[in-house]
């Protein structure tokens, strides 16, 4: 199972009944970037959705962050050009 590092989440976005978080994690001793849904438990605290039941999270090696960042910036540029 993926274990969050001591770092706090980097980004958070509410969506439907979950809150999606970007966070640095480790899996098998390797760093991973996690984009994972969290839910509010009965006490109102956020808990990560269990991957056994929720299989729509994303984990990727940190080496892919640059490509992801470029893709996000390309989408932003396209949105900005449509609004101009």
C-alpha cells in the first residue's frame, strides 16, 4: 500500500463527494506522485479512499512530472487563447 510521506498535500480540489489531493508518497521504497480521492469519515476528517474499493486514483513516478506540467500548461494556453 502507498504510504504518504511527512509532507502535506501539494494541491487539493473538491469533486463530487471526494477531495482530490496531489501528494508525494512512497510505494515499495520508491517515490511516487499521488493524485488520489479522499473522503470525509463519520467524524468529518479526510481519509484516503481505499484502493481496494476505489480504483480511480493515479500514481506516477516523479520523472513524469515535467511532462505532466507541460501538458497542463498547454491546456491552460489553449483556454487562455479561446478567451482572448
